């Protein structure tokens, strides 16, 4: 069995292959969890859409959000390189 290492969003390579684990935040009741597989470009697109990131914004703002606010009162997204 292969040990998967979690990577930061900044380290995602567009042509790499990744698993994304998303735990949906639920204040009252059960939470849901999703496991997605895709390329690095698909991972970036998924996260941009999830946090309503616009293409004219500075990409470093997205990286900062991921490192500082991911899971803090909202959904938790983890990225694993295959």
C-alpha cells in the first residue's frame, strides 16, 4: 500500500495526478465527505470554483486562503499527490 503525502495547493503541478478529500462543513448534524481524483489543473479549477475565486484576482491570494483559512469555519479540503 502506498503512503500518500498531503501537498499544499501551491505545490500542485498542472500535469500531476491528485486525490482531493473534501469534508463538507455541517454545523448541526452529519457532515459529508468526498474523494475526487484528477489532474493538477482540475484540482486548481475545482478549488477556484469552490471558493469563488475570479481569474482577475492574484493567484497568491488563493494560495494564502488555502494555507490560512481552509477548514476554518468552512469545508476542509486536503490534496494528496499520487
